[in-house]
C-alpha cells in the first residue's frame, strides 16, 4: 500500500494575494468549504480543480501541490 499523500501550499499562496477562502472559492467556482478542506488536506482536489486554482493564483500547479511519501 502506498504511503504517498498530496500536500499543498494553497493557504500560503492565497495569503500572499490577501484573498479570503470565500474570494478564492468564488474565483474557482467552488465553495469556501472546498477551499478549507483542500488547505487542511482533508480533500484532494481533482486535477482540473488543481489547475484552476493554480491559474487563479498565478502559480504553477507544482508550486501549489506536491506528492510526498514513499512509493512501494
């Protein structure tokens, strides 16, 4: 079983632009709860949502999201 997990720097990137969770959610077409769940790593976004968030924040997706852990 893989022990890899998706980590993110969404909260940091959002704070750099002084955006609230609500503002970013509106920009990405999702709910504030979705942004909160991604930031706390309770929810892994789809590839499409990850790219949308990266575009809205002006960052490469690889700067926002990373895979950590050991592969089998």
